[in-house]
């Protein structure tokens, strides 16, 4: 599935705080309520999207899918 470009989206920089904020007004409201800092949502370049696609297609992440997350444990064929 392709990544969406979310140019107006903002994120909270505090670990574990994951509100969905669209636009500066929502980010300002979140900062006023919680005191947390916010930042613009990262936008991947075309080259970054290409590299992510390659990683997803070549099995790069297979080394992390061990134990109960492995395809074998989930009953999936490779």
C-alpha cells in the first residue's frame, strides 16, 4: 500500500503520546492542553519511498519477524 503525503499533519514529540493532529490549530491546542511540543509530520522523498519499497520486497525485515511474529507461527506460507 502506498504512503500518503500528509502535508498538514502534525505529531507530538513526547513518547507514548500519539494524537492525530491536522493543521497548526490542532497542534497549538494540544500544546496548550498538555505542554507537549509538536513537529510537522515527516514527508518521505521519492527516493525514500523507493528504498522503503525495496526493503519491503526483499525480506529486509524478516530478521525481526521471529517467535510469535514469524510467518510460520502465524500459519502463513512463504
